[in-house]
C-alpha cells in the first residue's frame, strides 16, 4: 500500500481508459472524499454501490448501478438496477460486472493490516475480482473507522493506493418507533423462541422487535446487518455471550461504532457467508424478521417496488427466508403495518401486480394480528391474512376479491 496525496490520487485515476466500473463501499461507510477525487478525475465512469446514501455525483457521464437501491440512487435517471439476491451479488462482480476500481473506507493500519470496519459486505469479492483483471484497489484511511475482525481484516499489500481522511462516519437519523411499529414488534417478539438466533432487516419494525426482546436470555445474532437494537440487547444481558455476533455490515450511532471497535465478540463476514442459506439453516431456532411494502392473499411479499418503480431490491430477504425455513425450529416472519398512511392504501392486497420478493413464510404480522402461513392450505392462509393482518376497512373488499381469485373465503 502506498499512501499518496489527494492530488496524486487524482493523477492516477485520470489515467484510466474508457468508462471504468467503480465499486465503492455503501451504506454508511461510503468513502466520500475518495469518491469526490475520483469524480473530478474521470469524465465518465460507472458507479456500483449497495444502499447508497445521499451525496452521490449527479451529472452526465456517471452511470449508477446497484442490486439494492438506497436513497442516494432512488429515482435517479438512468439508474441500472440488477435484480439479485444479496448472496449472489459477489457472483455478479466476478462474472458479469467486473470492476476496474474498488474504493473503500477503512481503518488506519495496525499490525500490517487495515479493517473494513462497519462495511464488509461485497467488498472482499470486489477486491478479488478487480485483482484478477489488474485493476486498482484504493483505500480512504480514516482513524474514526472501527477496527473489526473476521473478513474485515485486509493485508496492506491488497491495497494499491491510500489517502488519509479524518472525518466522522455517517449515522442514520434516529427515528423513534411509531405506536404501530411497537405493536407489531410485540407481536413478532411472541413468535421468537428461547435461545433463538436473530436476523432482522432495516427499518422501524425490526428495531421495535429488538426493543421487545430485552427481557430474553441467550439470544444469538446471525444477520446481514445490525444496528443499535443489538447493542440494546447486549446492555440488557439478552445475548448469549459465548456466541459471536455475526454480520456483514453495521450502521447506527457513534456509540454503536465505538462498541464494535476491537470487539472480539463481533465477527464481520463477507456476504457469501452471512447470506448463504445453507449456513443460515445450520443455526437452530433461526428467526428471520423482514419488512415488506405489500403482501397478497397468496402470502407473497413485495419488498422492492412501489407502483412498478424500483424502491430497494431483494436484499437479503430471500436468502434468510429460505435459510430460516430450513433451520431446526426456525421461523421466517414478514412484518408490516396493515395500512400505508402516506399512500392511504391497504398493504394487504388481493394479488401482487409486480415481481415477488419472497414467499412461503412462517408468519405474516401486522399491528392487527398474526397469520400463521406455513402448514396451512392456501384458503386458510388467505382467510387469516384478511381476518388477522389486513386493516378492518379493507377486509370486505379483500374477501370479495379473494373469492374472485378462487379462495373459499367466509
């Protein structure tokens, strides 16, 4: 690894031919300063990121690519969305979308290594793919990036160039869970057995679930990500201290980042491991909790599109639903409010009009109640979704539509 100035890095990048594909760390670990240098140096390039936040370049010549749309790419003209399970994104980079440059934010060097810190995710696979084609690996060294272990640890000789940048890590805006989210969280918590292993997705409902589990003991975490809710479980003594907390990326408060720094109980693994359904299935009592935008009477979930327009993507939902269903004592839960307040529509609809994100869940939960899906015939599933999950104002219309779809609904 060679530490160079920002001017020198700009000169290196300006020599790249054509329209290089740049893979950059996403979520709340984006290497903002290095990306700004790159954007000044290259008239045209393709930028591939997962769950990119605000602040991305917005100009002609920059093509945005992603399998999971974050707020920084959502609604942007020319966005190229690649539908993919998160566990398979490394294969995209190795086989179909090979990178020319990888840009990431890391810790400062320690013992001949740096750490990817709060964002491991697809970066190890991207580094391997760019190495195979003789591309560049660039690090933005930040003393505020936590040093985490597992697949986060990277030898210095894997990095070509580095620039130094001391800047605070981004954190999400705290949003206290709504009354609806708290009600859903309590219902989902009642489905979590003792000594369960947890995976929770992103959002107010998963956070509310964790807040409802503070009285438990012996819980484990195997998830693609975690946030401050896991730290709250740790403080409450709800986690099994003999089991590593395993994830692929982290985002949350500065207190959370301080907690994961040099914490040997936290094991950060690459996406191919955390999201491998076969590895997930080996965890006894694996409980996967994910949100959805809509569910239909066929017990299918849409978590990726709004009115046909891409909102996010598959993420890890499909990986964890399958893994949890194959886990001994495992459960795959979809949790969502029964009514969308801004759109003023029911989230339970007769039939999805667009692509399905996941299906064949164990339970579907709203603030109204819980539908037990797995092990029930199709009509029973639909009946429970109408009677227990749907908002009362939508139930009569859903019953009528369900009968037209062939369900023998009461």
